[in-house]
C-alpha cells in the first residue's frame, strides 16, 4: 500500500462500493497500533497532536456504542476524516466536531464539508436541541454529499441520515431522542 496520505486522498475520487472498500482498506493497513490502556481504539497518529485528547475522548464514546475506532492522521494538503469506525464489518469515516461551548454547530458542520460525508458531533455541554436539529437539517441542505450526522451527547448516540433530516417529522423525532 502506498503512503496513507495518498490512500486518504483517493476517498475524494471514489463513490459507492469503491469508496467503502477504500475505507476498509485504509483501516486494515498495518499503520494502526493499539492505543495503550484502551480497548478497540487504534491509532496512526502521535499522542502529541493538539487534537489528540479530543479525538481520544470521542473514540472512547464510540467504543461504548460498539465501534472499533481507527484514529487517522491529518496529512497536510488533504482534507481527510478524523476516524474510521467499524462495527459488524462495516467501515465508515467520520469527521469530528466537538462542541464544548455555545459555539454554533452550524459553523462547525460547514467546516467539515469536503472532509468526509459523515460527521460526528460530540457534545460535551448543554446545547439547545432545537438549534442543533435546525443546524443538522441546514447542513444536509448545503452539503449534497452528506450521508450521516452522528451525535454523541452523554451516553446517547443519535444517527441522523439525510432522509430523516428531510422528513416532516424530523424535529419531533430528533427532540425526543435527544431529550430521552
């Protein structure tokens, strides 16, 4: 396999089954090592990076939801996802957006356009669920390539697909899941 930057860059040129196979191929490279003291978290990045703790915290939550997590490097010059999550043989890339304050989720979602077709929003504070739902719907409207927004809030995991975000009952469904 060529270098990881080249393999990650290929994700921008592929779609469908070829895209999925490339994501799995990246995860199965020998570049990932188990993160010391963690279960089901593997890394191809150094622990000294400025985003490492944020990535590791989100990865820990993902593991509690049944995922095996691969932390991806961020090669310069290429917009890439932060993770690959694997569950039941399905590999999916995610870009992480950690929400720690009252910063706009909408702006953070905009930043991820072009990085990955799936975004993980890790909410570490109280965030208005109505505003969050509107931001997610707006993200799908602005990003034709978006497939999923995954929200981690406390012990909850809420998956929002494009189809759900466009349904008439989206706000009600989302608010109920978020508030449970």
